[in-house]
C-alpha cells in the first residue's frame, strides 16, 4: 500500500512538473499589463496576482511598516518575508495581509523570539532582476535559491515553489503576521488530513472586526508539521492562539511543492468549497485561465498606438480599475456582514472594499460602460450594507464601516446607476437608504442641516464636507425626481445649493465659516492641515477644494464673475508655485502642477472645467500635460495613491478623450485623446469608436468633431450615445481652434437654473 501511495505521489509530481512551461503565454491586451508600475513612490499598489474583482490578492510582502508600504510591498525594498492572500490596492491606510506563507530551504527554530519579522529565519532578499509580474501571474527567485510562482482564481491562491537540490524544503504559515495597521486577535489551525489544513484569522486594524477562514492543501503530504503560538511549540494537530504559526517540512529530495489556499469571510466550509475552483494541480492551466480572464476583461477597450509605453500604461491602468471592489461573498454565497453576523447573498454577488470618496468620481462611471453586468450587484451590495449597518457605506472594508473620508458618496454611485437605466433593485429602498444617510446625525450632517453649512468650530473638514454633502444632496434629488417625489426633490435641490454659503467673493475661495456666520481667520489658501479635527479641507487646501461643485458649474462661474475671470482663476491655479503651507501638511498632496494636485482625487475634474467657460482648448492643454507627466510605465508611474482604481480610471477615461465631471449625470466632457483609435465593446454586439485624425504629440487641439457622421456642435457626449454604439471622430491640430465649442449652447450642461443675486 505504501509503495502504491509513493508511486501515485511521484506520478502526480511528474504531472505537475511536466505541465510547467518556461514562458508566460501570450494573451493580447493582458500582455501589456505590468503590475510593477506604480509600486514605487506613493502609488501604494501591490504587484501580486488576482483575477478581475477577485477575493484573493496573493502578493509579496516586505514586512516594512512605513506609510509607503500600505499594500505590503514597495519597490525600494529588497526583503521578502512571505506572500499573503489579501491586499489593498493603492490606499492611504494599510490593512489585511492575511495568511502569510513563505517557502524556506533550511531547518528553522521558530521558538526563538524575534522583534523584527525582517530578521526572522524565513525572511530573505531578492532582486527585481529575478522578479516578474503579469496579469494573473507573479514569479520571484529569491536569494536563497527558491523560486516562488503564483496565480489565482476568484477565491483561491495557487503557489508553486521550486527548491534547490540541496535544500531542506519547508513552508511557514504565519497567522500572526502583521504590520502596524493590522493586529491579530484570534487564530486557529486544524489538520484535516495528511495534506489538508483549515483554520481562521480574526484581526483588528482599519477594519475593526475582520475575519478570514481558510483551507490549505499541499500537493505532497508534509513529513512533519510543527505548530507554534508565538514562540511556544504546540503538540497535536489542532491549535488556538493569538499568533499561531505552522512549519511544514518535507524530505530533502522534494524539489517542488504546490499549495492551494481557499478563503471565506464566513466559514471554513466556505473556504473548503472555494477549493473546487481548482480541482487538480495543473498550475499552468490555472495560470492560463487567469490570464484569459484578464484578457477578456481588458479587451473590452482596444486602443491603437505605435507607442509601447502608452500601451503598458493604459492597460495597467485599466487592469487596476478592476481590482476593487472585490467579490466578498464566498463560494456558498455567505459573508461576514457589517452587523457582525453571517449573511447570505442569495440572488446576487456581494462586493466590498468600496473606496467611495475616490471611486465615485471616475471608476464607477467607467465600470457602467465596461462592466455593465456587475453594476446591479454593486448597487445591491451598497444596499445590503445599508440593511446591515443602518446607513449606506462611506468606506467599507470587508464587512466593516471605517467611516474614512467625507461625504456620503454611495449616493452618486446609486444615482448614476439609476439614471443610466440600471434599476433591477428596489428603487424605494434605494431612496430610503439615500435619505437615511443624508438625515443622519453623525459626521457633521446635523449641523450641516441646521446652518446650511458646517461651522468650523463644530466639525472638522468643514469646507470639504459642506461641498461634498451639497453634491450628494443633488444626487438624491435626481432619484426623488425619478420616483415622482416632488417635495423631496425640491428639498434636496435646495440643500444642493449650500455650497454657496461658503463662497467668499472677496477671495474667490470656498472658506470656513464660524457658527455666527463670520469667516474663520486667519485665512491662507495654501494651508493644508492633516489633523482632520481642525482641518478646513480634507487632504488639501483652498485651491484644490474650491472647485468642487460638479452639479452646478454654471452658478460657480457666475460666482467668480463670469467666463473670463473664471478662466483666469483656473489658469492661476496651474501656473502659480507649488508650495503648500502648514506644519502638518498631508502627504496625499502630490502630483502638483501649480496648486493642482493630481495625486489626490479632489482635483481630478478641475482641468475639464474650462469647457464650461467656453475655453475647451485649455482643457485640452492641461489634460494632455497631466496624461504625459503624471503617469508612465515605470515603478514611479503613479504620482499619488492609486486609491482602489480612481487614479487609473482618470487615466483610462481621459486617454480615450472623455471625463465625467459630474459622475452621476451620464455626461462625458471631451478633453483630448491620447490614441489614434479607441474601440469600446459596449455589449449587445455594439462598439463605440473614438477616432483621432491627424493625432501627433503636437496635435493636441480639437479642430472639429463628428458623432455618427454628423457635426458635433457640443463639447460632450452622453452615456446613452456611447452605449448605442457608433463613432466619434475628432480632427486634431497643432493650434487651438478658438471658435470651436465656445458658444454657451456647446458647453456641457449644468443643472442650475437659478440666477446668482
């Protein structure tokens, strides 16, 4: 019997090894993805593997605790402590790093206390010359001679370790691994068979109550398994503790070990069921399927250019717009809910990790075009959070409301979906959820309703909150109008004008006011304060935040005195010095062009405001400048935090020549294209093509345009025009056409019909 078992093991190993191919297969659009882009500086992105919106993000960890290691990895580092299965893409706060695994070549003693994980026996170094990252595949050969390759399905991470001939192969599972944002609370591991282990990790951090259950299966049974609780060795096949670790060992002649790790936020059973996503040990098949998924996803936008660097930058950006939100419901349809219960997503896929302060601006409008089949599930997920928590999410993280950032920006995401015809959910429930979030008494909303603005001394970030609440109120008003709730429409439209209460005509800025109506002094428009309790603006200053009135730009122009002074004001922002004042300046203010800060989201719509004042050629100049100076195809290719896809979404949409200034309006303002030809698969066999004729690096200005063969006499297109398919042709030239799209009738719509008195 033992001989038969050994023969089967040898045969299985031979099958695994024989399926191994040295070259990454060719896919098409996915070939241009380089996940190492943006891993340096403040990009905060991970280079590891996932599939579109995958629950698993299997990626290397350096173990460093600095801010720029929020994703667990930074290109400047040469240390590896392991590969964990959950990561955040481009956030300004770190968390997760669940289920760290690391292959080792020498016998270890994990009972010795070590304060720095980078000095643990399983830590090693590596060189980027021995590292490769692709869509759905990651490989690194470490200095200890071990090669680690990875791929994934939606809920399973797949490891392939190759050990040198003289090694004593082993794998460490560290459930206690953490960096300063995340702390384990309770961990458990149980051996179910010779090759199968299950357990869980509960932790607290940015997500105060995060849970992950796992099932781990090895291709070969370990010769021995040693369990530790911190440094204390535990006998037996089951253990509970705060920081459990397991050390799996194999005979010296074992050169390949494969590992599958399934996850669930709800139960071990869910994690075990996830393992059905990979029923065998064919690493190359799974790797190919992951690449195919990415290629099918990314091929929905085809761009034409002879510049390979642009292709890498574009498709990596498009890739990153599909990393979050993530699929959160497990293989049983269950998940750890915001009310600390186990919930079921019976008729939809539950998503989470909604970085709404960022992604409502550009990513979600993009996904309504390229991922229309997922929009209903996004909205249902937001409404599920409302049912569990009592409010729509602000920044939800795997069953936890972090209440990070300002606004109630589920409102524009839901409104945008409804206005674009996505209504396969309870609209009355959606409106109730929107109104409940608008009528809450936390986060300064109570004083916002009382005063019509947030007084500085009563709540922090008072200017930003007032402006963003006013916009969200406009969104709620649009849903009320659709549902025939005229009184509610009038009420929220009136609230949407509250931004006017903070406009100071003497300075031209949105400024903080005290509760008695006086301006807060002293005032310096260059000051940024990162202490949110006393900050007037969120991660920025008056220059960056005073333009956030996306629903009422016509009135904003009037407040500035008309088109000419408004354009001059915009010019000043881009042309002045980039100095930021203050003793606690936010590190998020990056990617500066004058006082325009592309590295943080509040600035993203600003270059397109020229269109509203009859100067579209200035939008074209600034958009091209940002596209070519704030992004590239190197590890330094992101000028600021990626923020779960928004930084990349701006690039994707803007490079095609469009941008949703008001992201819940279904209108895309025309900027300037970066590609000769863009073909978007909009579904139902239709494509929308954007063709830029005579495009060169110098020819950035639009001279004329046609839509569906007819002259386009306006500087925007509507969502339904894109989704119907057809062709937008832009005639490009080296000089501005000062007569094109300048008339008031040519400008993008603005919802205000009220005059400024």
